[in-house]
């Protein structure tokens, strides 16, 4: 049985953590399946929007402390020179829109993965925590990413106490985008994913890449890069389709080409 499932329907890929008996804690086997699922989504021409979710009452209990070998992935190199960008949550270059649909506790590695999603939709039963400091371990990727999503003090509340916050608090600080009842979570995520597929997928990816890369660029470099991406996107079939659809006053039929 796969510990992470991948389902594609109408351009929407749903990646589901599927180890509910272990609270979806990440061990080596789940890590391999999870990385493979994100790579499949990245490389799948027919997949335009991704949803990350989980089976069971716990979204993810973080790294498996009882079976932790390989939970962060496997690396080449020696000692200090090991590459660390080997997964979605550690910074994979992926510019397709992504949605996290979170129910129950979302802890450690689970929360780091959620932080790399563009939209976080949570149920009222969700909680969020980076508990690493409570066992003497620093949070690294989460500490890099979280202050980009929320205010500094709110980020430090999670990172420096190790204590969980509930869904309402997560919505208040901006970690959660939408809050729904548990029974409505999957439907809400699917509905928003369908809305996203109405736009041109390649134009979306170009826009997201510009937003991502220019965060660390100067103004002139940012604009120049953006204009280059505009020319790249202008060469696609979808641009011609979009203009034709507008002229014919009909909905465009995107092909992602």
C-alpha cells in the first residue's frame, strides 16, 4: 500500500498522506512516496493544480521519532556538503498552484510542507505546531519560511515555544487562508482548485515564478526578469487561445501548451 496517494482528475492532482495508523508521521518510506508524488505532479503536463491533504484525524504528526531513519530523505555528499533541497517543503522549484487542505494536528515537517503551499484551507479541528525546540532541536526550514508568511512575533510564537495554536489563531495571524467545518474541507479545496484551473496554467506558473524569484531581486532586475517571462509566455498556444476566446466571447479552452 502506498503511504502517499496521487489522484488526478480534471487537471487537479490530489496528494494524500496515507499512514493514518501512525498519525501520518513521516518515516523513510512515506518520505520516498511523498517526494515521488511531488515530482510526479511537477512533471505531469496534465496536472495544473495540486492539493496536499491527509487521511485520518491527524494531518501529519511530523517526523516519526520511533522510525525516523530516512524521514528527511537521503542525500549524497559528505558531512557538510550534503544538498538539502530534495523535497517540496525544502524548496523544490515548483510553480504550479498548490493548496493545503488541513484537518487535525499539523506538526513539524507537516507544517513546513503546508507553508510551501500557496493557499492553506483548514478545518476548525486543525492545530499547528513546530514542537522541535521542546525536545532540544532547532527548526530550520520552518524558521526560514514562516516569517515570510506571518508577522515576526507570530512566527516566533510558534517557533520558540513549540506550543500548538488552534485553527482560529492560525486564521487570525494569516497562516490559514480559509477556515471551514471538517466535513466541508475536501469540497472547499476541490472547489478552489477548480476555480484555479479556469485561468491559463502556463501564465499562472510564469506569474508565480516572477513573484517567487523577485522577492530577493532589486527593482530593475525584477522588472527585467518579469518582462522576459512575459515574452516566454507570449510564445505559447494558450496566449493565442485566450485572445481568440476573448474575441469570440467564449470561455477559453486551455491546453497548457
